[in-house]
């Protein structure tokens, strides 16, 4: 964004990243000198109200407050430029000044670009049923195999050999198998070996952090996952109850997951599904954490 003082004179440019999922902002390293004339803090909270975003900073000697209000922030994701007003600044010549901002499209890392290609190839449609050959290709199971191995092993035809019949498990779904397969396919595309825990598709996803120390990011870190990361969240009373892949994050901070296990013996009439699921506002605090694929596959 270009910064102008209250007399309309240009004072330079700022580069700032807005995180709508965590309602936080942070300053690029090349913008510190100019920004200190407005606020001292290098990051902080945002106050999002419709198409306006209040940037909370801390001018020297003052409490944190809104120092900059950006207008025309796109609700529908169509606008890429707008204006803003400097409402408080340590440099009085900048108070009541204004800015002209433009939106730079975030560039995905090569690893995340590869993950997007894997998702496009493996999950090309919004819903894949366990009756669909694509489902078996991705998880190793189809509906009949789920019935025979988990949901109704007593009804297998021909029957299981004596002493070989697996225990009945009507809660089994394929969320973890889907994640494990996607991880392996990403590794193959990148020419990287996938460790035993991530390739196994463990439901307790923090174990995959043992493959590559530092790749598991707990939600308590205060960070925010990115597109392509593998996430874990509770499911009812089960703390490590569900895993999936972050397929999209919009400018407004909403996200879509690419998840297996979107059916089940009871809830979906004896079928399982892989779906692209709109999960609303991205709130990392509601997750256990995630595998940062940039760190895992570096």
C-alpha cells in the first residue's frame, strides 16, 4: 500500500499480510521504518466489519488501538484495490492521512502447488462414493470390502476362514486412509520418501511429527494452517477423532477440507464418502493441530 500524509504527499510503501482466518495482521520486513511513524507493533489484531478492516497497532506510549482502517475489502473476493485512512500515528503529519492498497495474490510454495495438483487428480469431483472406483484407488477399499472387513464381517461371502474373521467395527471410516494415501501421492510427485506414521494415515496425527521433527504444529502455537496442510480435529468425545486436508482458504478466512470418512455404516446407509467439505470460518483453536507440508517435505 502507498502511504500519503494529511496533505496528500506520498511517504512511501508498506507491505502487510492480513490473516482473515486468525483476524491478525503482520508487517513485511521491508516496511518497518515507515510503519514506526504510524505504530510501534510489527503485528497485531484486526477488527473486521463487513468491507472494512481496522488494523490495531500501538503508537509509542499509547495503548493498542486502531491506527489504520482499510476500506473496500472484498467480501466476494473480486476487488483487488481500495483505500484506507490513518486514524492515529506517532508522526502527527501522518494522522488523518490515507493509503491506497492493492492486493497481491499469495504465491503457493512448490510443495503446496504439488499438493493442489494431487488433490485435483485424486479428488476431481465434490463427492466420491465408496461405490466409485476412484474411492478404492485412493483408499484401497470399496463398499463391499468395508462391509466384509469392518462393518459386517459375519456376512462375508464366502465366509472368513475359521479363526480369521476380523472383529465387527461399525464406527470405522476412511478419513485416515484417505489422508495417508494423499500424503504418499504427494511424496511420489515430489520425489520424497514419506515416513511411516504419515504414510500409515494415523488418526492421532501428531505422531506423524515423529517422522519429521517440527512438522507437527499444535494449535496452541498460535499459528494458522495453510492450503495443503494435513489437519486433525476432535470428533465428539474423541479428541483425535478426524483428519483431513485443507483444500482451500478464501480471502474471507473460510475454508474447504478434502476429507475421507464422510459417511459410515450407520450415518450413510452402509457407504463411505470422500468429499470437499465447506467448513466455514477457519478457527485453528478448534483443531488439535496440523502437519506443515512445507516442513515435512522440505
